């Protein structure tokens, strides 16, 4: 797959980590076969879920449908990069100017 989509949230507690695992499990169970959840990481005050896809915008649409109106959207940041690339294209929120993975 050509792109790595990254879902990112601030992480300050064990409850945040537990919520990330719940979200990751839900995405792994419900994303279409066009996208592959490739795990997560946490540290440096953030947590990330990684999804491989050939269509990051389509994958993000599925993620939004699966997660629905959960509270997690208030602090979420979403971006993607090409496989092997370093530069991220921001998808969410629209007014975010910088994105990186620690």
C-alpha cells in the first residue's frame, strides 16, 4: 500500500492508552479490506494509530463513519504520508498547520 495514514491524540494517562486500544480494535474489525491497521505507538505525550492504504481520504471517511460521534474527535489529528516519505499531508483538523510523529 502506498500511504500511511496516522490518527493521533494527546496521551497523558493509562485511560488514554486504553481508549486508543479500543479505537484500534474497532478500526481493525470494521475498516474495509482496502485499508490495513498496522498497530499503534504511544510516548512523548501522544499516541498514534497507523493505517496503510492506497486511498487516505477514503480511509479517513471510513474511520469517521466507524468512530462516529465519539469524544475522541475533539483532540484528534490526522495526516498521511507516502510510504518511505517524511512529509505529512494534514486531513484533520482543517486548520492544523503542522503534523509530526515523535
